C-alpha cells in the first residue's frame, strides 16, 4: 500500500525541497498566504534552494579533498 509524502529513497536535496514546500503549503492552508503568494514563493525559492544545496555539497567535497 502506498502512502502520501516523499519517498524515503529520495535524495536529501529532494527531501529538503519537499519540506520547504510543505511549509509554504501550510501557510496557504491556514490562510496566511493565498495561492498566488504560495506559487510565487515556490517559483522564487526552489531555484535558490537548489543552488544553495549544490554549493554546500561542492564545498563539503572540496573540504574532504583537502584532508
């Protein structure tokens, strides 16, 4: 039987994106933001989040190589 949510096999990057999206969806569900604001937040934040994650991983790899 399947369940809702992100797969436990998803990458850490996808899990992080899902967590941030769930937060935005919660704000929308509670009426704090409307769907337009949710959509704009999602569209603006996800590329930034991806870039930050990729840079963090690259820096970690560089540090490991230096050791």
